[in-house]
């Protein structure tokens, strides 16, 4: 019983810590409910790129560049949208299934 409680407290602490870190440092989150995105990258005006980490629900990262989100869909279509900058949060959601577009 104590091990289960310790695991629950540990998991909750990690979740709260991650959420606070993303809120304080800024975050770029792309929700992909239909699994249409092959990759998501932050791209600035000078061509510097920062890959977002793929999670089960989408893509997440802490911006180190100021620029746009480049989304490559599994269909081959590439779109740029959103605006990211270090210290600010940007959340986007992919549109309806089969559209490879953001809302």
C-alpha cells in the first residue's frame, strides 16, 4: 500500500513540476488528435531549426528560437503556422481529419 501511495505522489509531483516548467519557460504544443503529423519543427527567419518532441497526443517543446511552426503531415503536405518565441506559450490544434491544417 505504501509503495502505491509513494508511486502516486511521485507521479503527481512529476506532472505538476512539468506543467509549471512549461508555464514558466514558455512552451510550443501542437495537439494532433488524428495522428496526421509526421514531424513538427520550430523554424526562425535565419533557417535555424528546433525539432519538437513527439508524444502520444502531439508535439511539445520549449522554444529556443523565434519564428513559426513547420508541420510536415504524413500526406507529404508542409504548412507553417503559429508564432513562437522563448518565454511565451503557443498551443495549436490540428484541424479536422484529413485536412492537414490548423484551426
